[in-house]
C-alpha cells in the first residue's frame, strides 16, 4: 500500500503548523490544553458516577438482604404463633373433655346446672343494668351541674368585663342579650329560633338543664328523639329530662355545621300543632 499520500498530508500539516503565526500557535495550544482538561474532568466525572452507582447497588443489595431477613423472622414468628395457638386449642379441647367426663361421673343434671348459671347471669345482668341506670342518672346530674358552673363562670366574666351591667353570679336572671352571648360562647353551632331565647330567660332555674339538652343535640345523645311526621320528617323532636312538657325541635343545617333549634313548652295539643305548622315554613340554614 502506498503511504506517500498520508506522509505528504502529515508533513503538510506540520509545515502548516510551523507556518502559523505565534499567536495562532498559542491559541491552538490553549485549545489542546482546554480539550485535555475537559477530557480529564469528564473521565473523573465518569469515575465518580461509577463509584456512586456501585455504592447504590451495594446499599440496595444490603437493604434487600435485610428485608429478606426480616420477612424470614416474621414468618418464623407467625409459624411459632400458629403452633402455640394449636397447642392451646388442644389443651382447651382436652380440658373440655375432662370437664364433660367429670360431669357424667358425678351424674349431674347438665340442664339444671345451665339453668342455674343462666338464672345467676340474669341476676347479675339486672344488677348491672340497675347500676348503669343509676350511674347514668348521676352522670346527667353531673352534666347539668357542669353547665350550671359554666353559666356561673360566664356571669363572673360578664361582671369582670362590665360590672355595672353584669348579673349576680348567685343566680339572678339573665337578659336576652346575655343569654344569646352565653349560647354563642357555650354552643356556637346552635341557632335558636323564634322565642327560644325568651323561654330560656323566663326559666333561670332550668337554664343549666336546657343548655345541657342543647349540648346533647350536638353530641347525638338526645332524650326520646323522634321524627315529626307533621313536618314531613324534616324536624326531630326530643324531650328535656326533668322538665315536663318541654320540647326541643331541631334540624341539621345544610350550608354550615350545626343545628337550628326551637325551644317550646307543650301547653296543649293546639299549641303543639301551631309549632308544627311554624316549623314546616322554616328552611334549613
């Protein structure tokens, strides 16, 4: 093969390089150095990425091995738990068979034993039900007392803020404005309708009980609640414990949280029917 062409090209390039001016030679040398530096940086970056990748692979492998070890330990614990459960089941079955054998050996009437146990259990249940009823009554009393304390605290706060207009915390009657402020403070999600505030103002002795009944509406613990058919079941009626003929009518708001409530004593059937008609005309808040 004739290399004369390549020799000529190389010699021509060398000759051309020497023929360049000094500043052009410097530029070419700078470009060579820059290219060499970039190449070194690129190689260093590749080496760093390779080391990083190796580290990530090693970490992932360690994590995977640890996950496998954790799963194996969990599986071992579950298998041991299953063995323990089966052992307890066998023990319980053996104990049951022993008890049945003992009952047969003693020639006891199993039906009588079961009836005796059932009767004893019924007595226990009745006693517990009576105890629960008593505790619920006490809890109701405590809840009313708590609302009374809140009212007294509200009165004291009113007295501290405006002594000349505040009520006596020992029980003087609150005015309508003060009762509205009390309801807003204790039950901000309750909207009282019509003459409900006036009824609260007229019964200071029952104020704490009525406040507790309003709170029960929010808590879903109303007393004897039932839908009012005369209002197309849109309103619910409930009674107030320990206040005869007092009724609360309420419905849940749609556009905001809370309830609309009408407090109304049932004077007679006519007054109650009038309440129903009035409620039917009210739109939910």
